[in-house]
């Protein structure tokens, strides 16, 4: 269990208090909704209101704009606790941060003042749109174009797999501004607002997991976006996206850790209640071995995730490596632990009366989004080998 | 409106670890302390009243020196400040001592209303609020299901739960109201509330600060004495029924029918 963790990991008193508050809320108000959110595949607006009302969506935003100015670890603790009960609900915070990160990292004061107060209060939602049908792991292959025309850019193209794309009031969109520029200098980032002419939802995807979280195709049909909505400099888009991932991937790692913990909690409780051969199955060594591996690997993933948060927050030169390593390990852990949780519950684990089959379906996405596990390995390996590269004469 | 809410740290009932120590006093180390459940309902009512009518909520507690940790949660819900009466001489106090001490502390505060939970989950005597009102000569409106103050007219109306329904009471302010859970679920502290609570003032008062003689209150002059306590008889083995509602219902009915209970 995570009860002893505050002392083990030296969370600050404030972090421990906030985590406790989010945990109570998740257990009492979010967990009872999780199965229905999955079954109905409808976005839980009530949970959004709950998170907004408790200031949880304010965590990543600066205090000057109504936020709490929380550090990365604190945001991740909140995501972890919510994900332990319901991954779809944890995405409400994770994506609010993800979508806003380009503005947090590269937005002007005027842009922050304009959009952050409503985002921090949860009055508006924001999404992040980089991926396209032909540009997933390779964002440099982006085809959406932004062409300068007077005081506007004209956006043309289609984005795919955009979490919250259909419900967001704002979307940070990455588009090619200079097709002649080198691969990593041709993108720019824009804030597209709901209601702009030519901006619409193409379709919604039907998914294996995180079913209450709408995943949309977004269509930009000659959308005129004012220059004032460009985030950062022209050509800075790729760099903004990569810096965004340094801070958002630990959030997905935290989500995976919460998910693993949630599944482990269910499996451990079940093992003490389910009787076979005249005793609780938790007394059987084969079940104990499963549970022990689940527990140990969840703690290992948690420790790496928190360490990654600290490294990113401290401005480590290899922040990208830390973020990728955390998501890699935590995502794989979530997949394995949720699968083993189903195993501990046996046939019952395969039924929707128990939450572990939902958790197993939800876990898969943590190995896919914000970069597949293969991309995380690529990031880690490149960073690792760079350190050992012999100096060129 | 200036409202004082009486709050008491009690052992967390959810921990199931309430017990007496070797002196037959509550063993406060056995279970983590939380704000008494009914006091949270009183606090929620107070916060709603100040949201509607303006004003401030002050917490008043008589408790050991470790209490501020527990009171922070009540401050995080939205109370502005806390007053904690804490003195080594108060260990082992009976309800009469508690009543005298809280009344003395209230004499140092300005208020229009005092709210209290109907009882506490550890002692469950349920007489302190009435005693405080009696000592201070305040109107005592008990078992409130609704509280409607009219600060301009200087009066308060309370719906009191009665065996047959409700009694409607009216009294001049200031008054003391004991609060029931019918008033509405306490809120969750918001994250901003939790952060703000860390810097809110909790003023600690000793008996000397209140002008009370340590020999006149506390365990040495307790009017009641605890002779012992026993845990309730252990329940039989618990059987957990799982499955769809239909399946579960069938299983429960079969279980009861087998024992000729239905």
C-alpha cells in the first residue's frame, strides 16, 4: 500500500496533504462512477465539475492566474490518485495540463492572462493536437499547414487521436509554417478556439479503454487563426512539443502507477476473501508470488516516476530521458499488473462485475499515447548513447 | 454574522481502534484523530450561513496540544480561525469541566451564533452544548434540521426534529444551536482551502488565559468516573455476497430463508 510513502519518499507536508485530499475524493466520489463511465462511454461532466470545484484542475497553473502553481510531482500525485479509481477521470487533469503546457512553456504573458484564469477554474477545457493519421511517432511528418495571410494564419489539415478534441474550448495545434525549413524547424504552435469558422470534429473513435474520454478527429478547413494565437516563435513548434512531453509523460507514468495500484488493491483484497481448497487463495504460494511481483513492480514504477518528476523539475539536461524512462517502465508495469490482477481473480476477473478487466483495457493506452513504448526506448537510447559518444576530433 | 463552531478531535471511528488506556482515559495514541463527525455538519451549516449572510466562522475546541493538526482540516473547509483551549490540567475532564471551560472561552469571543454537533462519537454524552448555553444564559435550540437567522431583526429560527416531525423555534441572537446531519453533508476541503489553512491562526489559550483555576476543572474534580469499557461482542463470520444484483439478491434470500429468518 502507499500509506507509508509520504515518509519513504519525503513528500513535503503540502504534497502529502493534497494527495490525501485527492485520494479521499477519488475513493468516495470518483470510484463509484468508474464502471458507469466506462459502460456509457460518455464524458463525465460531473467529475469535471467536481475536480474544478476542488481546485484540482488549478494545480498546474500559475497563482497569478488563479492556479496553485504546483510542481510536477504534485500534479502527478493527483493524477495517480484519480487514476487509481478511474483512468478516464484522471485524464481530465492530465489533458488540461498537456494542452496548456505549450502556453505554460512558451506562451506570452498576454496569452496566459487571456486563457489561464478560465482553464485554472475549469470553466474551459483545452486539448493538445499534434498527431495526424500519417504523423504519429514521426511528428516531423506533419501535413497540417498554416499559411500566413495578413494578421492571420490559415490552417488547413486534419488531426487524429485528439483526446478531449470534441469537448475542448481551446486546442493547441501544431502545423507546418515553412515546408522548406529543416524537419524539426518547420512546425509552429497555435491556439485554435472552438467556434472558429472551418474548425470542426470529423469523427469520434470507439476505443478499447478510457472509453469515457472522447478521442476525436479534428478538421481544419481554412481556419483563420489570428497571429496573436501563435504560441512561441514561428518554427518553434517541434521544440515546444518535445518540451511539452518532458512534462506530460511523467503524468502518464503517474496515471499508469495509479492504475497498477488500483488493480493491485482489488486483487489483494480478493485474495484474502476468496476461498479455495478450504482457505483464502492468498495463502497459496502461487498467488502470493503473483501479488508480490505486482506490489514490488508497482513500487519500482512509482519510485522511478517520482524521481523523473524531480529530475524534470530540477531542469536536468536529460529531462526527456527521465520522462521517457518513467512512462516506459510505468506503462509496462500497469499492463502487466492489471493483467495479473485479472489472473488473481480468475474467471471473475474477466467479468465486468469486477473492475480489473476495465483496468486491464485502460492500461493498454498508457503503452501507446504520448509516444509509444518504442518511442520512449528510442528517446532513452539516444540520450544514453550520446553520453558515451567518443569526442570527434 | 459571527459564528463560533464547537469542534472536538475524536479518534477516527473508521479506524475501529477506540480504547481506554491504563488510567481508563481515552487512549489518543491508539487511533488517528479526526474532527467529530457531527461537528463537521455544524461547520458546514455555519459556512453556508456566512456564505449567505456574510461574516466569519471561528472554531473553538478544548483538546490536547496535538489538536491543531486535526483542526487544520476544519480550517481547510473554510473557517477563518481557530481557538484552542489546551492545558495539562484538563486531562480527564468530565462534561461539566468541558462545559465550564468552553463557556469561559466563549466569554472572550464575539458571536451572533454558536453551533455545535448534537454529540461526539467518542463520549456521546450530548450534554455539553446545552450546558454551555445554560452557563452563558443563551437560548438553546436543539436538534436543528434547518437554521434561518435574521441578523437584521436579531433573531434566529430553527426547525427542531421532534418525534412527530418538526418544531419551529424562534429565539433572539446570540443563541446556541445544536446541529444534526439533516442540515446537509459537509463539503470536501478544496486544494486552495488546504493550502490557505496552513497559514490560518489557531490561538492557543491556557486555563490561566481564561482566568480559570486549574483546581476547579479537569480530571481531579471530575463528577463522573469511568469504571471500565468492553468492546462489543464479536460478530460471527462475515459472508460476502458478490455478483449481479439479481444473483446477489437471490443468494441473500436463500441465506435468510435457510435460517427461517424470512
